[in-house]
C-alpha cells in the first residue's frame, strides 16, 4: 500500500464539488484505514470556479488544464466530472499518464468514443472506473439484497422514472447540456442512472421498444456569464437551438420480467426525483430519492386481508450505513451526498490495493459504462424508428 495518494478533481461544477467533498470525507469512513489522502488540485478551465472550489474543500491548488494534472507528479487519482463530449480526450490522456481515473456517467457522448475509452482502460497500467453513484444508495442496495436472497423472489415488473426540472424554465440558459444529438439530453443525463439502477436490481435488459424522445423547449438564451451546473444566470436576447431531448420514455424486457421508464428535465416541481417500484413473485418494493432514509416494502403474508406496503426506516443493519456515517445510529438520516462518499471510498480502497473481500463493492467498470450507453443508444434507435423493438 502506498504511503499516500494525491487526489484531483477535473470539473468544479455541481457534481465536481460532490466528488471533491467525497474524497475529503472518504478517510473518515469505515475500516481498515486508508493511506493518507492528499487533496491536491481542482481543475477547471474557469480559474475562478476552480479556485473557489479548491479553497472551499481544502485542496492545495487549482489548475486550468487537464494536461497540468496529467503531468503532475503529486497526483495519483483523478475524478473526471466535465461535459460528456470531453471525457474521451481527458480520460485517455490521464490513463496514458498513469493516473487512476473515476469518470462520471455517461462514459461519453458517443458509443464510438465510449468503446475507445474502454479499450484504453483495459490496456492501462492504472485503474479506470465509472461513477454510477446510485448503486451506493442504501435503500437501492437493500432492495437488491432482498431480490438476490430470495426474500422478494424473481422480478416480474419494474416501473421507474427520473424527473428533474432544471430545464423547465424557457429562461434556463444555454449550456453544453442542451447540445448534442438525439438521446444526449435527459436520456443520457438521468436516463443513464435509471437504466443502470434497473439492471442493478433486475438483471440484463434483452430488448428495448416504444422509444420516444421529445424536445419541449426548442431554443435557449445565451448566458451573459459562465454557467455552473444547473445554475440560472442573466441571459441575453440571443437564442440558440436546443439539439437534444427534454423528455424520454421507453419499455424494456429483462431476462426475467419487463419494465417501463420515463425521464425528464422539464418536470416542474421535481428537482431530483428518482423513483421506482419493483414487483416480484413474493412482494414488491418502492424507492423515492426524495425520502432516501426509507423504502416501502410489501411482503405477501398469504392472507390478503392486511397485505400492503409498510415503511422500512433504514439503519445500521442495512447496506453502507454502519461505519458509513459519523453517527451511524437508527433514524439519523442521510442523502445523495453520502453516496458520493461511499463511491470515493470504494475507488480509493481499490486503488490502495485493499482486498475485495475487505472492501466496499467495487465501482463499475468502463465496460459497464459501454453497456449502459448501448442501452441508451437502443432507446434512441427505437425512438427514431417509431418505437421499433431493438434486441440487445
């Protein structure tokens, strides 16, 4: 095990700050003890954003190019949290420089680039992983356990939606999120999470059908200053065309069971609303990201008279919580930021050389990232061909 690991985050936006905070917290979570984690650099082409984030989260400096981070001898581990279209160049450059890389989802903005990145990862001397953070959510991980240990039994039907509203206002400024081809909008942004969660719980998707992509707001005003994350800033009276989808929906067949999916970035009143219900042979479970400290669970007791969902408050007996919170007592509460900490901890454990048997579950591979993009590509293909069924 190395005596220390130097960490950098490329991207000082909303998710970049979540990664920066997660690395800061990772050493305080679980056992065994990690090597010393040195918080070295926040990278962002906007020097002001990078400097503010570095000071806020206790990083030694900020850099304005990924090349500076790739060349730095004091950096070992890098999170890449920037526009999807930039992932390939940056990730492949970092891997060539021997850095361990944790890339935000989706892996890239095209299947061709994603497959190239996966090939680079297979040939790299360092470790490359993708951040599907919701696999670290205690409630989702617990529902997976209930399915896999037979408590719920085989999956019959999955119904999920991921509604957000960061784009519901026509005055929301133009940014990279509104650029790219069909399927690169809401489908790639939040549909990647929902699709991954469905396979995490239900197993492999075998076909996609009924794909639909809709752009509800077809132009956006140009911002008058730099935009961070989903922020709204002052805008000009010049507009640009929105190139991708505000809303997407599709159906899927799994090896066992079927599913329906809906995602949106224009669902007013739903800031970050991942919800799903999974129906199984022996019962069912519900999850709502707005209430992350609980799940709803229905187990068939056979009588039928009192059957129904009950609230299960998550605590130390459920995944990630024992040792994963400073106060890991029942009903303390937790949220999505904690899942980023668990993700960072899992990645650092693997990079540190800790055995898989004594570590958190490993992060998803770039091959998993390619698989996820193949599913999203199938949704797009279906949508562009009047809902045609696409076999995977």
